[in-house]
C-alpha cells in the first residue's frame, strides 16, 4: 500500500472506530471510578446504552438553531480528527479544533438560559486557560521534528518525548481541562454534582446531547492521538509502548478526577498558565538554545 | 505613470474643497459619492496599470518636482502655524514646541544644510501597490459610509452638536491624499510632510465634536504623533548631515550594507520609533483609545485604512535592515508585548468601540513584531495581517457605528440577541468577528505564519507572546460572538442607511473573497513583494495546507447551511429554557421569592480584578517605555 | 431486564418533604446500594432526565414549578412519587398550604410508599419505572400524534 492509501485508511478508521474506542474508554472510566469509590459500577457498555436511549427521546428545544450549531460542532471535530489521522499539519488541527469548540459555545449560549450561559462562560475561560499550552505543544513538535506535519513527526527515529518532557507534562495537565475532569470540570461535568446543572449541555435534549457526547468522544480520540505522537517513532513496535502510554495517561486522568475536588476558575487559570510557562516555556527556552 | 501618480496624490486634496464649500446636504452627498468613486477608480487603475506593466519596482520624479518641493516646504510651515494657533487657542501651548522644533529642524537642514544629490522622489513597488489598494478601496468605502453615518449622527442622535459635516468630509479627502503621498514618496522630506498631514488631520477629526473629552484626546493624539514626527525629523537631519542623502531607500541600503557605518542604524531607529508612535504601540497606545470619542467613520478611517497602517507600512519598509539587530529587537519586543498586553486589556472593556481599539492595537502589535523580526516569512505574514486587518476591522467599526446609531448604545452587553433584532447587522458583525480570529479565516492564517516564522527564528519569548496573546484574543472575541446569538424580545426599527449597508456588505464580500482567494493573493501579490525585498521568495505555509484551509472555509460556509437544511424538518417541540422551573412564561423572566416576575440578565465576564485597565495599563506603559529607552540608548550609544 | 434499557436518568425533586426521603434517595447512590450499577445517573437537569422522582407533597408554591419541570422533560418519561407525602400528602395533608400528593398536579406512574421510603423500595420503584419506561418507548410517539390530532 502506498503512503497515501495508508493515511486515508487511518482517517477512515478514525471516523468509524473513534466513537467505539472512546465509548469503551468511557465505560472503563466509569467502572474504574466506581471501583475506586468502593462501588460496583455500571457495565462497561453503559455509555452506548445511554447514547441509544438519548437518540430515542423526544426532541425538545428552547432555541431552534441549536441543533444546527451542535451538528456543525460535531462535523468540525470529526474533520479535525480526520486532518490529524490523515497526517496533516498539527497546528492546523488545533486551530480547527478551537473553531469547532466555538460552535459548541455558540450552541449553548444562544438559549439565554442562565445555567447554560454560565457554563458557556466557564467553557471560554477553560479555552483561554488551555489554548497557550495547546499551541505550544505544536511548536514543541516543530522544534523537535522540524515539521508540523503529523505524517513526518511519526517517522522520526527518537520519540519526541525525549526532547519534549516539559511539553508533555504541560499537555497532560491541560488534558484534564479538555477531558472535563475534576478539578477542572468547571463548565460541565460527567457527574451530577454540578452547581451549574449541566453547564454547556444544559439545554441540549435527547439527540442533541447524544451528538455532543459522541463529539466529545471523537475529540478524546484526537487528543489521545496527540499524546501518542509524543511516543511514536518509525519503529513499528513503538505502537505497543505508544498505546501503553496513552492508556497510562488516561488512567492518570481518571485517578486525578477521583482524588481531587473542583477548584475555582481563578486557580485554574493561574495553574494552567503557570504550568504552561514553567513546564512548556522552560522546555521551549532550552530547545531554542540548543537547537539553533 | 508619473502623471497618473501626480493626479492620484493631488486630486484628493483638490476634491477636499468641494464638500467644504457645498452646504446643501443632498448635493454634498452626491459630490462625495462621485469624488469617492473617482478616487477609488483612479487608485485601482494606477495599481492595476503598474501591475500589468510587469510589477517591477519603479523610481521616478513627478513633473514639476521643484514646485512640489517648494509647496512642501511652505506646507510644513503652514502646518506648524496651524498647530501653534490651535494649541494656544485651547491652552495647550506647550505642545506647539514639538512642532516648532521639528519643523525648524527639517526646514533648516533643507535650506542651509549640505547639498544632497537630486534623486527620484517617488517609488512604486508591491508594498505600495497593496497600500494604494487598501487606501483606495477600504478608505473610500468608509468615506461613502461616512455620508450616511454622519447624517444619522447629527439628525437622530447628537442634535446638540454643531453640524460640521462639510469639514469632516473635507478632512477625509485630505487624508486620502496624504496617505497616497506617504506610501509613494521615497524622499524622506516628502514622507515627513505627508506624515505630518495625517497627524494633523487625525487630530482635527478626533476633536470633531469639540467636547472637553474630545479636545483632550485630540491633543493627546497630537503630541504623541508629533513625537513620532520629531523622530523622522531627527532621522532626516542625521541622514542629510552625516550620510549626505535624504532618500529613504538610500538610508536603508546604507544600514543594510556589509560594511555599514556604526551610526547607520540611528536614522533607522528614529524612523522605527516614529512608526511605533503612529501604529499606537505601547507606550503610545493612549491616542488610539482616545480617538474613540470621534464619530465612527473617523475612528474606522484612522484605524483600518490610514494612520495606523502608515506606521506599519514604514516598519515593513525598514524590515530588511531590522533582522537581528538592536532596532529589530526594540521593534519586535514592543510589538510582541503590545500584542499580549492589549489583548488582555481588551477582555476587560465592554464598550464595543474600545474592544475594537484594543484589538487594533493588539493586531498591530503582531504586525509590528513580524516586521521587527525582519525575516522573509514574517514579512509575508505581516502583509497578510495588514490586508485582512484593514478589511475586517473597518467592517467591524462600521457595523458597531451602525448599531450605535440604531440602538443608541455600543456596549457589548446591549447587543444581546442582536441576531433577532437586526439580523443584517448581526450577520455582518459575525463575519467580521469570525474574520478576526476563527480558523481558517485570514487573521488566523497570518497568525499561524507568524508563529511558524518565530519558531524558525528560535525566538522563545516571541513564541510565548504569540501563544498567550492568541488565547486572550480568542476569549474576548468569543464572548462577543456568543452575545450576538440568543434571545431578545425587544424589537425596534433599523435606522441604518442603505449606503451604510452598501459599504458594509461590500466589505463582507471582499473579506470572504480574500479568504477564498488566499492562495492566489499569496502567489501573485505577497510573494512577489517578499521576493522584491529579500531577493528570493518561498511560501511560509505550504501550498497543500493553504488548499486545506480554503476547503475549510468553504466547509464552514457549507456545513451550517447543510445542517440547517438537514434539521429543518426535525420535529422539534419548543420548550422554555431551564431556570429551576421558575420561568415566568418565557426565557427572559423568572419569578422571584414573592412571586413577582423579574427580568433575567445574562452578563459576560470582564475580569477587571485580573486584567483590569487600572491594573495593567500603567505597568504596560512603563515596561514598553523601558524597552524603547534601553534599546534606543544602546543603538545611539553604540554608534559613538 | 434487557441491558439496552439500562440507562434511566433520574431527576430528583424535593417538594415539601421533611428531607427524610431525600436522604434515602441519596443513600441509593452510595457504595452500599450503588444504583449506578443499573446505569442510573442522578442528573440535575429535566432536559436530560427520564424518570422524575419527587419526594414530599405539593404546596401552592411549588405546584407550578413541578408542572414546568415535568413539561421540560422529553418523552418518554416516568413519574415516581417517593414516600407517603409524595403519594398522598402524608402527615402534612391537612396543612393550609398543602394541595396533596404529586398526582394533584402531574400524572404519577409509580408510587413508592414509606415514611421514609427505604432505599430498597426506592430502587425497586426505579426498576419498575424502567420497565414502564420500556413500555412507553413504544407508545409515546403514537400518543403524541393522537394528542396533536385532537
């Protein structure tokens, strides 16, 4: 198979398989969380039951255009992942992701519902908190591998993490925000203990909520792909330790979720930006110094 | 070509007389439309004619150059007397000293200083080409908008103000002429003259309403711009006395030579300093914020088409000699810092025009930083930033102006649910905002290129400025964007004039067209430009990625439409938004504890305690002043 | 119970209860009873809920609220009255401000008696609600149509 065919195949696999992979991960997440809390927990297929049920619900809406915006959000996120798994420019993927998130924000703020608006504002705050590190991650890969192209990065001989430990720490840190895990589940949470009801997704009913959830899954697979990018090399066996590393990071996120309490946005902004500057910035300085 | 350029520069000055003497408002409007159309046609014709002729850089003299030289000398003094008169009239006499010093310096050197070799005064190349098109198309569109806007301004909203529309429209034409002159001249003395005209006209336009605030702000703009003018005057004096030339390109090539004299950077630094004041970088950002008291067309004109672009234009000219030296360092540090600081400050303000002002400062900061870095890639990015910024910003200003004329408020909080009240205005506003920060529209592409160029330059500090600046930029645009969509039960009449809409839709179409034609613009305009400056030209963003971006643009336009069609027939049952079950019959009111309906207000975050103007503005001014002072001292001190 | 129906999301509303039943409802989510093993999520949002779980009676102030929340829940939906007060008004029935049980304002599908209702019986109620939910899944579209026709 030619290079191009493989890239197209991977992208198609992403579109087809991502929801199943992320859905299963979500199922394991709920099971592991339950076990950490001394409960039995639901079946690992529970997320799929939820989706199936949500699609069967009556469709209510407080704002007609919301469905359009949610659907656009979903298509754009899928497109982002396709760009990534087809091996295109990493920075382009991140830009396209933030454009997609814009549509989520529009969808939830359009209803003028107090809870949903509050969630939206927090979502924007989260975006501001993680965006520098996200862009910096792309910069880091460029410094390590001399290209933004994902297809080139995966062909390097040494895993990027060797050059980018600081960037990795920063990226995993902001993944907690991106995955909506405690202590940074400000805008909406996967658990019911929210004071903003369901935050950004409050006004999304039935299939809208199902689509948002599936979109989140696509996003999770994309972001985990970026985590994998830190580890993968031209050696085919590297896929093994890449998958191991991805699972380890995901487990770490579950652990953080279960051992921490939610913080205020001020602290989140401060922490996220400090980690970005200290871990990412320091690594960046060193790289620019040694690699002129 | 020389005749065409002469007409291009002189005609707007002559035309300025017409609106000034015609007092009938209908007739004046017709004259302004006609003159505007002529200027636009002429500028496009000149630019296209030059490009069709092969797009080679050209140097030439105007017919009667000696006469023009005399006119300029007299003009310098006239401007000086005007400034002296006005500053004493409004009891700000001290400001006139700045003007006196620089005018006497320039005139003295010119008359009594050493003879300089006669050189061509006009230079035409790709950068000039772009600037002429921006001034000719965007500038004139704003002029057309101004006619309708000023009508609404005086007739509907500010009945108490003296109607000085004749003066206003005349000043706009003076602006066109000065800007054309500025981007075309290569003689520093000519450049200085046109520079001063733009400073003075902007001063007059800011003080248009003659309220106390307007007068104060106009003088603030005046002294800051005069300080920049002083920079040019010093550069001229140094160039003539030490280097024996009064030509911008000679000064540049002297500084760029391998065996450059140690002082050769001094005039460059002085010119760069002038450009920093003009492009409203910290610590000179105050004047641009103050300019917001002026009626919208003048703030739009000041921002997008002329004043601030004059500063970055000059910096781009100097970019070749700013690579890897102290001048470049001064410029890109100030620019990068301004990009971040201004975008943080933009978060905390809710006045629509002020947000636009801060975002202008911030975007200019990025352009300045790109120019200061002085690499071919950064110049490529800077030129794109200039183009996209000019179009989207002037559109946004016009839109906010129209909203203010219609609703009586330009506060972002009052734009809740604009899409329901004034769909057309909201639509334009959304395109403009999307153009400012969303992938894959223009500004973001340029930001991408800038980021890549800074990474290539291994400039860690600049990378941090750009990534943090991008995050804060995204925040303040997003919260505005989100405000426009939504529910608002209040209905009112749209007072926007058709000619305002013509101008705004023209901009909107132009913006989308520019985004879609991005690869073409890059290939046929911007790459020749960087090639001209650096000898070789290579695209910063690979062709493949640019194509992906264009596909994304089309997708962004198509997907929502497609989704709309897909969901049009979805059986939806409308319900009320969730307010704890306490809605009082709709989505905007709820029942309070005694059962009375209360209105629900959803307000954005402004985070004054984190990024507040009070907290950040003064430190930003201090830091940037320090950067400039330290590096200027290093440059000047290093020369001796 | 087929696995596919295992996703009942609860909305817990506290009317004029003494909070006894509320504590028992929350007890269901603790490790001892762990209703999440049936896929139950205690959501706070009517838009996402399938089962409307009400404790306590209806008074003149919350009657409108209960109606509104009920209307904001998408079909199919099941209403579960938990505790004696929710079923009939209970010990507060004769109070000046109490209208009665939940069924005075919205149709109740399943009654779970007890003062306070024990977690076991609450879970039993929920499981019955899930069965009913499955029934309603088949019929709600038809009902909707006949409603529209009428």
